[in-house]
C-alpha cells in the first residue's frame, strides 16, 4: 500500500509539531507492530513508554470493553468504582496517599506544583519557587518548560514563567544553595528520561529527602517515565533506600504507562498534603473517567499476576550485560545505563539516520539528546523477542 496519499492528507490537516516518520501503523499485538504495507516491527519503545503491556493486551481489551458497556464518564461530582479501586491500588503498591486523576504526566506535574504552592503559602515568607535539575523534562506547558532543564524546550516561549530554577543532578552543594526560604518544592525524576536515562544516585536521593525535611520543602518525584513497574519495582523511587527504608516523596506524579496506552495521569500525595487541594482549587473534566480507570486498574493487575516486576529486572540485567559485552559495539557505545526495561545507550557522536536504519531492519528505537538511544519495550516482552530486537539495533549501529 502506498502511504503517500495518507501522509499528504496528514500534512494538510495535522500541525507539524512532531517529527513523524513516513510510516503508517495499522495493527499491534504484544511487542509487535505492523504497518500499512504489512511489514512487521519489534517495538522497543512502546509509544514513549505508554504501552507498558504492549499492544492490544487481552486483559486491557477486556477491561475497557466491559467498562464501555457500563459507564464512560459522569464527571467528578459523582463517585465511580473504577476510580476508587485505582487509587486503592496506588495505596497498596506505592505509599499511603490520595489521588487526583487527569490525562497526562504534564497535567499531573502542574497539579503537583500547584499543591506545593498551597502548602508553601502556609509559611511566612510564602514558599512558591521550584527547584529542578539540568537535563530534566517535566512537560511542555509554559510552567513545565520553565521547570524543565533543557534550554531547547524553552526556546521561543520567552519570557519564562518565574520561580523555576535548575541545578546539576547530583550537585548537593548547588542544590543546598538553590533552596531558599521561598522554595516550595524540589522536583526530580528518579531516572531522567528525556535527558538521557540518568538514574539519580541513591546517596543523592537520601540527602535530597533530608534537605526537603529540614527546609520544609515539598519533594516531588516525577514518575511519568519510571512509574508502573518499568524499572523492575512498582515505582522508581522504591530503588532509593536509607537505613533499610524506602525514601518516599511528598507527591508522586504518573502518566505514560499508567493507562497502558490510554490517556491517564495521576498526582498522588501524602494525605496531609493532599488535604490542601480543596474544592475549587483544581480540576480536570475528563480526568478519572471510568474507561481510563478500568484500563489503569488492569495494568496493575496484569503486572502483579504475571510477576512482571521480576521479569523486567531480569531482562533489563540481561540486556545491559549483553550490550556492555557486545564486541561489535566496542568503540561505538560510550555507556549503557538504566534500570529494568528503561535503558539508555550513549553513543560517542550523534549518529546519522539511526532510527530510520533501525526501522528498515524492523525494530523501533528512540534517540534523545542527539546521541542517546532510549529503549523502553513492553514489560512483558519475551527474552527471545528482546534479543532479536537488540540484534537488529546492534546491526543498525554498526552499519
């Protein structure tokens, strides 16, 4: 099938803010995708991590289909069982808290910053500023590009929303200097996603929690990339430990994988913090709709039932060991890092047309920061399929 007519139609009616590849996908199953010409691809990026259980997972299809026959959306002036049940799952797998549901990680991050400012307004002087980190990414609204530590994301949208500043990740001295009497929150990704798959060191997370406690600052973990099991634990912050206890945030934000491919986001806060978000302070018309909640609930159920946390840990360790020991990549890859099935391969120099070369070989990968290959396959991908995908990626790098 010639995709040119469809692409021409798309160019005529869709805004060109995405760098789209000249391929039209028509079907997916598990970790596989098929385009309009019938070509098959191994998906090692799962729709920017959103397809955490792959494409058309039977349990998600069943959950959404059943819910669609019962109730779609009634607005948040009413209670619905799927919304309550999803919040209960978050209490089970994360920490004791309360949820605000929305459509995306961006919206969850906006809500988190608003809540941190409500908390900060209880102090004198009022706390309203937010500290984040270089190479971070928190979304593309005006406030969140101000929070993001990448100048390219901000370009053309000046003047910047005031109150946001960034310091280098791991720079304890810089962080201490940046947090002042007006700082409401520190926002950090347990693993920087867009910035190049950089995990936060455990010792830095320990000190970060201490600083926030000492200065009465809200600690926000942006788990949009790392939430819902991808790293091999339910949430990325659960890798951070001090004296045998998990380091918990005051607020956690979720998106991407939460809906398994549907638009679901969540801000999840400790009860005493969440209590400040009273009626009229924030809202989301379609947030928490019954279909999205049913899908998200099924995501947690499948991960637990199929023991996918262990699967992600084992496959992630296998992939990193293989890539670090691959002789063909000697001198071609500068570093391999990540956790679970969220991996980054840093190349010495920006490659030319690498994503396109991989696509021609039938594997989908992503490039961020010009020279970092980012892999985020479905958590339930088989070892055999993952290895075939890695073979094709390695061949593309070596071409």
